[in-house]
């Protein structure tokens, strides 16, 4: 990832730049929800920046290594791969983040989900919160 | 480190001094009596000594726990991933697409 962003906004922009530079396909709705969930898990700016950069690095690895980078999911989801990695790259820290991706036959990589491994419901909490806000208005 | 923290998980006499470490017999004998020893110098706890067998057990315990966490994670995310996989609409991560991501991210977090 070029440069070293220090703010959440810069980190999100940097992630976007990384995705544009690689053959990546995304669902904008899912990515924005995953980023919001990640922000809730990492309220500290520096932690969030580090986590976003780690996700960018994981996406790059997924593009370079494809299926070899992850472990296939089970049953009907076996075309999808998961990989766990630390939010603080370079340190000997726990693999607390997750990326779910699928390499396709034409060389692209579809990004289905990313986020904190122990907070899988955060996405739905986000959706529920938004739904409540809409009803109030 | 507080005295209670230092004592936690250890028998009261499960310790060895720096000077005693020079004696292999003393170390072996002490480790035979206790699964883990505090290595102390005066009131400071410098390290913890365990037998190779105990160390292997600890590593295996960690691996077992990581496997259990992994199974829990897979069960927890399976439903979410299934739903996403069936409904996702993938597009290239263009500049305009990312502007949309950023705008929604800001809405969700503001």
C-alpha cells in the first residue's frame, strides 16, 4: 500500500486505491457495512487505520496467491475461501481479522466479507440500527 | 507484578533461585515435584520454568483452544456468509464505486 495513512479517512481512501489497482470485485453495500462494523470494533483511530491497512494487504495477497492464500469454506460455500490475519501486521499478534474471498476463473477476486473474527454479528447490528433510524424519521 | 499475581497458579514452594539453577540435580528434582517453577531473584519473578513435557502440553492446549475458536467462528459466520453469497452484486472497485462506499461508510458511522 502506497504511503502511510494516519487517519481513518485516509486509510479508507488507501484501501480504495489498493482495490482499484488489483483485479478485485466488490459489493459496495457490503464493503461499506464491513468498514462501519470494523470502525465499531476499533474505535481508536490508530487501531482502525492499522486494521484497514491489514485488510488491504490481505486482499493483495488474495489476488496474488488466489485459493492458496485461504482455506475453503464448507458445504455449498466451498468456492469461497477464508483467511485470518492480525490487525497489527509485523507484530506477533493474534489473527483477529477475517477475509472471505473467491478467486474466479477470469483472474478476478470477489470480496464477500471482512471484519473482526469474534464479531460476526456486527454487520447485522449495523443493519438493525439503520432500520431503526429510518423508522424514527 | 503484584505478589498475588506471582503466586497465582503456583504451589507456595514451586520456585527456584538463580543460584540453584547451577545445579542440574536441584532443577530436575524441583521440576519433578512441580509442573512449573518460578525463577526468582530476591522478590522479583524473572521467569517460569517448565518441563519439556509440560511445554508440549501447553502448546497442545493452545492449539486445541484455537481449533475450538475456529469452529465457533465458522458456525457463527456461516449464516451471514450464505446470505451474502446469494445476494451479493459484485462490481469493479472503480473510483465512483469507492465514493459510494465512502459515503455509506460515513453515513453508518456518523
